[in-house]
């Protein structure tokens, strides 16, 4: 995409976001509205990625106003935990390698945000599919130098993800009980 076109797309996306009800808006709707206003196609993977970055930047700036102090407190708490773990590892003769707290956002070849890599073939991504945001836990394979999603996995809507997340304490408790029986 030409730099001039990128600038026009960015300004239009930001205008759409500023004038929208954020409880009803999706990235797909933002992209469609911007494409309609500009009279250009934004459905390719490159434009999708670009629009996603603009939307995320906008959302981050909105979040930072209200959540900056909360994020700092959480990072401080995580730093303390990491330092405590490092001290324990050093006491046990471990190397005490420090893991990065904040990582750069990573996107796959389809423009989907990679939340984490569970292994070299499995990952969790956030994707926009037919106007719905999905959390996808999926196995990937490589073809022609590209990592592609396989049919092995599951995609959850925001509501399904929320239900799953609420059930996590029960899952963790059950895992701990099973592990304690095996010891």
C-alpha cells in the first residue's frame, strides 16, 4: 500500500472509531466502513494487517488513560514473582534466566494476532472471521515456507471464551487434585 493511501486509510479508520459505539464495533465493520468511505478494497491480508494495527493503536491509547496505573502495578507484581523465582533457581544452582515481561506483538501470515505459541506447531491467535472475533487454539503446518492453520483445533467466540475463562479455576483445581494423587 502506498504511503499516501496508508495515511488516508489510517485517518478514515480513526474517524470511524471516534464516531462509533465501541460496544457494537468490530474490526471487520471498521474495515468495511473505511473501505466504503474511501472506495477501495481493504480485504487483502496486507490492508487487514494495517487496519488491525491502527485499531489496536487506537484501543491501546484509550485503555492507557484508564488502565496505566493498573498495568504498572501488575507489571511490578510480575517482576517481584520473577525475581523471587530467579532467587529460588539461583539457590538451587539454576541459571536464573530472566524472561521478558512484555513482548512485541506478533502476527501470522493471515494477519491474525498471535497471543502465544504453545509449542512449535500449536498457537493461540485472535482472528476476525465473518465479523466475529475468535480465539483460535490450533495446530499449524508448514507449506512453501509459510505456517498455515490446520483443521486440528478449536475457535471460540468471545462469549465461549468468557465461559471457558470463568471455568479455569475449576480446571486448575481438578488438575492439581489429579497431580497430587499421582505423587
